[in-house]
C-alpha cells in the first residue's frame, strides 16, 4: 500500500508549478501529502516512516516496502496491491475537505471535557 501514491508524487513533484506563491504552497502541500500513507504504514508496523519513504523513492516501479516482512519486494509477486478506486477516492475526499476548510476558514472540533474543576496553573505546590 502507498506505492502508487509515491509514484504519483515522483511524477508531479517537479511538474506542477505556479507563479502564484500561495497556489504553489497549496500544490506543495498536496504533492507532499502523497507520501504520508507510506510513512504511516511503515510507522504503524514499527519502522521509521521517514527512512521507508526515502528508500521507497529509490525503488524501481512495482517494488516497494512489505511492512509485514520489513523488506523491499516486488509488490506484484507478493500480491501487495494498491486498490486504485479506493486510493483515488481517498485523495478526492481529502481534497474536498481541504477545499471546504479553505473556503470556510474555520473548523468545528470537539474538545475533551475537563471533569475536574480544579485548574492547575503550575503555581500551587
């Protein structure tokens, strides 16, 4: 999982450019985010996500990180696939949420309720 997005990252990183600084920042955020699934898969499996992403960028087409075995393999031979439809929909959903946050310039969050009414400001002993 994640290899398809790494391939897309490699194709787009030097291709998508804009003269507008703010637009370029947006492009950079989206393109960089393509590496996050690989990072997270490695991290969740107990490996350094940063190191795995660096190595994944050097791997030839169809070779990637097998998080279960902790090694780089031919993904097709191992039966490790990126489901295209799911990957595509995840990227579209992320873009949709990002666009919504940009246009509203606000976000609604749930704060954890403090059930203890004693606030510790660090000044009491």
